[in-house]
C-alpha cells in the first residue's frame, strides 16, 4: 500500500490514486487554515475533499478534532530542507 503525503497526489495517475492511504499529516496540511482557527471540518467535508471512504473520513476527523482542541498539538509545522 502507498501512503499519500504532501502534494504527491497531483502527480499521480487515477490508477495510482486507488491504492493510496491519506495520512493524518496530509490531512493536517490540507485543513491547516481551519485548524489554525480552531475549526474542525466535518467528516462529510473530509470525505469529499480527501477522496476517502466514510470510515476513514471519521478517523481523520477525530484526529483533526484532537489537533484543533484546546491543549491539542495544533497543526504540525512542516519544514522544507533547501539542499
């Protein structure tokens, strides 16, 4: 199974996308603006925007709720190396 991170999905074919798993990190990046405002996207929105099934959307939404909660970890800051 392949794992989707960052913007890798833009370069994949449809056939490749059928074998991907959206990571919690990728979801945090996708919904960073909402999380920064303390908003958690609905499972329906997660499902639609990340193209995942209902069960995975619920798991991702639960994770995002933990990140956005007061005292939560907050959205991850991703660093980019310039090598």
